[in-house]
C-alpha cells in the first residue's frame, strides 16, 4: 500500500485549492493580494495610479509616486474632498504654489502696501468731501 507523502512541517496534505475554502479561514487570511495595473499617463498628462485601501483606511503610495511628490516618511500632506474626488499635495508643493503667487504680486512697479495706503487716503478724502458733511459751526 502506497503511503501519501506530506510536506515536511504540515500535518495535512496539500489540497488542489491550496487552502481551506471556509469563510472563516478566508477572513483570517487578510486582504487578497492582487496585481494592480501599472500607472497610466492620460492624454492631458495626468498620471493615474491604482491604489488599494488597506486596514484602518490606510493607502500605500507607490515609491515612484512618493518620489514624484517629494515625500518621505513622516512628511505632511494636505487633502481636499470635492465632488467625491480626493486630491492630495505635499506641503512643499503648497509652499511653492504660494511663493509663485507672491512672486507675481511683487513684480509690479509699486508695492502692494503703498497701493493700500494710497487707496485708504483717497477714501478718507472722499468721506471728508462727501455730501453728508455739514458746513459751518456745530450747533
């Protein structure tokens, strides 16, 4: 009589399916490992990544995406939710966007502070010469 051989360290022979098919065992096994499609470049230049939601709502960003965003472990990101779409950016990206906006403001021939002071002075003159001003002495 031929004896069925088992793998060393396992008490049961391997089944055709590789694991028990019970629901309890499948839940204990954890998330199903599946191969995701590679990042895809869309016609407008946007790169689309496919991500999996992990335990406790965590999402793992691929290394090339983190490198493109200039992110390292512990860096802070900002996120927006609009119309069911999540948008993320690194704080470094946000800082650079603010600096770019500020650079366009500073290129004018006059400082913004000087413009503000001139506007306030003109407004004060208009209020002083306005139609609600009484002439003569107070009663």
